[in-house]
């Protein structure tokens, strides 16, 4: 080995400090991401269908909080229409949750 060689695993070139800074940044980013996820989980999302005939309220964890159905759309002769309205409201609410989650997490994944 040549005199003055400073390479290898014991090098004092600051690479250890860079790795430590990188780990600290990753941990800080993870804490921020967890905070954002918790905020979304606590948030309530709502969607309607049929001009407000059906209203769905869900948590950010996609748990149903409430379902409101206006009496005038309850027709025993047309149950299928009511099912479609409920399905549409649920799907719209889930889309809202997914959209906000993707927007919030996008800053961490950078579009991946």
C-alpha cells in the first residue's frame, strides 16, 4: 500500500456524515408522511348522487360514517335505481379519498 493512501473503509472524507444526514432526512420525511396520513384518516369526505338524493360520508380510512337517503327516492318498484345511486355516491366518495391521499403522498413519492 502506498504511503498517504486515505481510501478504504476507514476514510475520514465525510461520507459517514452524509449518510447520517440522509438517514435523518428520511426519518423526518417519514414522520411528515405519517402525520399527513393521520390527518387524512381523521378527515371526513362526502359525496352525493341523484342530485343529493343519496349522501355518503366516509372517513379517510374509507369507513362509512353515515348514509342519508331521501324518502322520495325509495321506490319499492325500482330498487335497482336506489342501489345505483348508493353505489355512485360510495364510489365518488372513495375517489375523493384516493385523490386527496395521492396528492398528499405525491410529495413523498415524487410521482412514482
